[in-house]
């Protein structure tokens, strides 16, 4: 799974009917106003995207539509310059972060080992 928006990964363990299941979740963070290229900094690189698609219609944020009106024009430049050099929470970091599968496997083996320990401990007492 790959995501292009900044956010937070989470790991939760199932309860009740989902007992034993492990859930990997991703919560996307709010995007930085004027950051059309997704690098978490509003700067010349964002303006370059706008200029590269100047007067396009039906445009998306990734194409430079900073004000979300579907047209790339002076209003988009105004949005970018109004937030010039603003940075997001993960400025300069890659947003394509994927947790290492080995971490989840290690957690699973740890839980299995703990369950086995508890089972043996109960058998020795009983």
C-alpha cells in the first residue's frame, strides 16, 4: 500500500469477534494550503507546477489547482504566495512511508510466545 498524503500509521489489536487480528490503519493529515506538489513546503516548486499547467481547466491539486476551482490561473498563484514558505508537519520528509513487514511479524511472534508462556504457567499451577 502506498499513499501520497502525509498522515499517521497505527496498529491495533482486535477484540471480541476480531480477537487475534491485527489491524494496520492510516489517518491522512490535512494538506498544506498552497502545497500542490506534496513536499510539505510552499515554495518555487509549487509555482513551477502551476506555470507548467497554466490556464488548464478541469485541473487537480497535483496539476497546480491550489484553490480547488478546477482552473489554473492567477488565483492559484495568489493562494501559493499567500502561504509562501509555510511548512507542514512533515516538511522535507517522504510521505511514502510504509512500515516494515518484519515489525508486524516480530509483534506476532512476541504475542504467540507470551500466550504459550501463559498457557504453560497455568498448566503448571493447576
